[in-house]
């Protein structure tokens, strides 16, 4: 075998040096070497010496091939003119026995064509370990030399199961861009990608809006509603097909408001009412989870419908001069008043005529100059005397009527009738010399000293009593009926101003009424202090300033004051006469609250909480926030129902929480839209002993349902020794113009008695409705029959005519050591008026930061600060929060203001869990953890 190899190699050298002489011998040696090449590793010659003719030309070269599973592949090549063709794979010649050769003649050129095949198995490819893929190449020989084909690679085909990146579902707004990424599984050859929508192939050539050419990604340039669906990425090569996970694409439409409708007609035909207009979230309507429209769908404004006025006749004119036909005329016009606003025209004739000679004209109507002058004079005298007689009768009737009216007023126009009058007979009432002195008809809030039943002197506190001109006392007496007076007569007292001095003097002054007429205790306005005030020093950490027992508080958020700065912030409540004077039907619903200093600038809105007394309903009230200017005038900041980016008002049932960025004096006013508008009044009864040991005084208060208004009453009652006898109750006072009645019922007979005709008192509607927060009270004086009576039980009925009613059940001992004390206020906010730093807030600072970081980031599914606001019942004027640097922080500040007493972290945690963005249970944080968080936070801020 070695000799043959040496002989072959020698023959090769000879051929290279003697190409023209030894071509035939070389070919034979080459063929032999090819037959033995795989056994002895000898290489075939790469070329032979040049000779005249043509080199081999490949008609067909081997192509790259892939082995699928275990099936071998065939490589072929064809060349002309070719004496021989062999394959070389990975640099080594393939054994001749593995070649399949076919030979033919090219008819056009007459050259010999040779075609060769070989098979490559999976095992051969797997056994090859080299830097390149497995490759094969053809080498063809002719008389002039050799030619080489291209290298054809042979690889094992495969396609892995898992995609490198599956497409992800998306929620996009309409006309937004959709990009679905897909990275197919690794495979040889590389997989081709096809997209399916709802199991149907997507043809990007038919839809210019869709592009699938960019790195296997699916791009929809402008999303349409029809683009919603399930998208699947399909990858396939010669081995297999693979499907990605389906990606759901939702194209949503955010709602848009339609145009406002026209304003509706006023809901009342006459007087003050309201009208509204509406819009719908249909332009477009929200689809596929799109956001609902922000803002109000209904707007309401007050309106005033002019009431129709029916026409009324003026008085008749004077009769005209008598005409030749013996008639004269008179006319009247429908101008007193003229019909307006659709009112009816006057009924009846506008002109009258009658005979002006009382029928003395002759039948044939002769001219007047033919009538005798004596007859004319007689007729004129008769008409004159008749007119004078009628005038005298009319004047007499008028004089008699006025006299009777004045006498009835002088006889019965008194406020009170003493009990002695019941036994003195009718002469007491009819004797004008015994008329009572009405100048002492004054109200009081101090004790009464009655020296004896027959000679009573009224002791009153001069600084407390202001006359009330429109007070009424209901009188019910069978004795009055016997005199012909109505059983339920109403008597009006006189108003004499200036009788008592005003000021801070709290001494008592005796008033000696003429005729010793007993005194009826009516309503008055209690004296008030100028203001309540509290202060605190706050820095960058913020805090809370509380006015104890008033419901007024101020929340300074963390970061509202720049670092290294501190301010002394004050807050006060005006307890004097309100400076806000109501216009028209507008009423004051809250105290006037001042916070300052006014020149202080905050970087984050602070929260001011102001109590109010309105029964909140947007259908019945139009509530405004007002601010006092430096000139002392009040201007409207906003209506509670308005959309505004300058401030925010959140109206709770008993308080209004306002987010502001400037300090000043603020108050809430209300404009009733309908008669169903309700003010909440707090009614309470106080009692104390009188100077006379047998008398006991009851004072019933009706004040606006705000803690500060009631605190004022409590302070004054403490000063005068009054005791709260029953838990205060709420009275819903409607704006229906009906008055308020207060009466004492079920007084124990034979133990107590009340002054005659004073068991029921009435307050006009306007006095209660526009009380301007000044406390009103009604006083009753009870008298014991014996000093041994120490227990008092009765009922106080406070009711509005055609309205709400409350009953105060009095069950008390008049002795102080036996009386049960009723707590005026809860003391939860009176211990620490000013709280600074993290301790002032219910939400720990670290938790607060996490919430803000989570919800300030916009989310396609709406799980952002808007959802946080909705879960905290903040559904209006969201545009205000959108203008803030951290909407979530402002929402949490509002939550802090609303929950300053309960601190219900459980409800906040539940709201967060419902949103699905956090599962933190704030209530599980223990007190040591809170202290540790606060301590670490303080260290970070250099405190």
C-alpha cells in the first residue's frame, strides 16, 4: 500500500512538470489516489498544468442543506467539460464509493457533462467538531485543470419550543400607537414570523395601518376600535411551528362631554327657584374601560320668576259736566296696579254714565234753555245737599271705627296680665288708668328676683338685654274669651331702645315697672366676646392647629414651609357681630375664621376645616366660600359646586374642608334655592335658681349647629351658674317662612306653677333664619309651692310650624349637690391645640411617601391618584389635583383633615387594597413602629 502511494505521489510530481506528456498517466494516478484517498490520507492535486482548451464550468453547485430529524440529505454538482468530479468535505476528500456519477454529452457544444451526488448523514454532521459548520465542496477536472465550486454548509435543523419574548397585552386609547414585541424561539434555519388576530392571519400589505416588518414586531400606527382583539405570534421553519401566548389588545375610548343643553325653565312659576342645564358623557361615550368624563353633568343656578300681577282699577274720576242729553260721564283706568307678567286685566267697565238731573229731564229731551230757571236751581240744590249728607255720614262712621279700634288696642294690647287680674273683674282691663307700662317688656339672660307675689321687681343684667320688637306671646285663657277676645290672640310688645346700657358690665340692675306688672321673659342676644384665638410655631415638618371645642382646625402639610424656616401661625374665630352682612336671601352658615399671618407663602395647599350648620343638599342650597379683603369687604372665592383650580372645597355633613394657598378670613354663606333648604339648630335647656328661693329659671337656646356657637352659650351659662339639664338635640329648621314655637309642657300640678300666659312663646322666622350665629334663647320662670319641692320634671317642646319638632325631657334636681352633671364637650381636641411634626399626622411619613410614589405615576388602567380620590369619596373638581406637583399628597392632606378625630387607617387601607396597587395594612403598624419611623425621619431632617 505504501509503494502505491509513493508511486502515485511521484506520478503527481511528473504530471506537474510534464503536463503535456503525462496527462493520461496523471489522470489514471489521480483516479487511483481518489479511490485510496480516504484510506491513506493523501491529497489529490489541486490543479494540473495548463493546456489548450476549457476549464470545467459548474452548471450546478451544491446548495446549503439542512438535515431534518434523521433523514440524510443529497448534495449534487454538475460541470462541463469535466473528466472527473469529487467532493471534498471539511477539507477531506470523500471516498469514491460514496459518489454517484452520471455522464452525458452537451449537444450544443459537444462537451462532456458530468454530474455527481453524495449523501450526508446526521451522524456525520454531529461527529464533526470544528470552528465552522459542516461544509462540502465540488472539485472538477478537465484537460486544462481544475475548478472548485462554492462551499455548501450542512446543518441540523431544529426549532426550540419557548419564545424568547411573548407579546404582551396592551390597553391604548383610540388613535394611539400599538407596538407588540415578539422574539421567536431559537432555530436553524431562523424561524419566519407570522401574526394572527383572533386566529386569522394578518396581511400587512392590505392594511397600510399595520406594519409587521420591523424585527418581527407588530406595529399599528393609529389604533382603531376594530383593532381590539387577541393577537398571536406564529414562528415556523422547515422543522416545526410554534405559537406564542395570546396578547389581548383593548382599544378604549375616553368619554367626552356633549354640549350643554339650554337652561331649563325656572322650577317655580312665581318667586325664587332654580333652573338647570345638563350634558352627557356621550361625545364620545366611554368604551372598553375608558375614563368617564371629569366634571359635573348638571349645573344649577338660582332664578327668580316674576309673579303675575293682576290689574286693579284706579278710583273713578270726577263726573263730567252734564251734557245736553242730561247725562254725565266718569272713567277709571286699570293702573293700580296695571297687569304685569301675564296677570289678569281688570274686570268691569272702565266708563260709567248716568242721568245728571235725577230724572228731572223731560221725556222729549227739550233743550235746557227751555226749562224754567227755578227748576234748574232746585235740582242743583238737591244734588248738593245729597252729597254733603253722604260725606257727613262717611266721616261719622270713620270716627266711630277709629275710636273703637283704639279702645280695643288700649284695653287688650298688653304683653302680660297679672294673675291678680283674673280676680279683679273686667274693670281692670277696661280702666285706662291701670294700663301696664310696656317699656319694661325686655328680654333677659340673668336670674329674676321676685320679692313677693304682689310687689315684684325685675332684676336684669343690663349688658345682656336688647329689646326684640317682633316677639309674640301666645295667650290662652277662658277669661279672655269671656271678654269676647279670640282664644289664641297674639300681642306685640313695644320696642324701646336705649333703656339699658350696653357693654361688658355684668352687674344686675333693678327695674321698677309702674303698676308692678309682672314681666314675661322673652328672647335676646347674649353678649359675646370679641374672638377666640390660638397660635403655634410650625416649620418644614408641618403640623396641626386646633381651636378646642369649636370644630375649627388648620392642617399645615409636610413641606409647605421651606426648610430652615419657621412661622408663628395663628387662628381665631370672630365672636362679635359678624362683619359679613348677608345680601338678600343669603345667610351665614359658619363662623368667620381668620388664619395668618397673611403674608406667609406656602408651597403646598393647607387644609382649613370650618364647621357649618346647613343640611347639605345641592338641590336646596347654593353654598359659597367667601373671603374678606384688606378693605374689609367680602368677596366670593368659589361656589362649593364649582370647578376651580385655585382652591378646593369638600363639604361634609357638619364641616367644610378647604384647600387654600393663602391665609386670610373665610366664612361660608348659603343661598336657599327652595323652601326645603334646612338649617340645623342645636336646642338645649339650662336651669338655675333665682334670687327668690322658690323660683327656678329655665332658659331654652336655639343656636346654629356649630360647636363654636354652642361653646359661647356654655361659657355664658357657666358665668351665671346655669346647668345643662338635657343632652342638646338637633332641630331641622326649614326655610319655609314659618315661625318657631317654644313651650313648656307637663309641669307637675300642686308642686310647680308657671307665670300666667307665658307657657308658649313664638319667634318670627326671620329672627331664627338670619340669626347671624348670635345665640337666641327663650326664658321661663317656674315657682315652687313649697321649699320642700326639690325635683323638677317637665317637657320643653321646640317646633317649627309645619316643620320639625324636638322634645327636651327635663328631669333634674334643683339642688346643685344632687344634680347630675352633663358633659358639654368631648375633650379629645382640647389637650393639645398645636401639634407639630410627624405626631400631628395619622399616616406615618414612610407610608405616605410610598403611597404618593405609587399613585402619582399615571396608569393605563386608571389605578392612579384619580382612583385614590374616588375611593376616598372625592369625585368632583379633580382638575384641581391635576395641577398639583403631587396629587396623591394633596388627597392625603384632605384625608388627614377629614379624619383628624377618628384617624380611621383601616378604611384607607381597605381603599388601597380595593385599588389593587398595594396590600399594606396600615392598622397593623404598632405604636413602637410608628415611633421608630418618626424618630428616623426626624434624624434625617436634622431634628
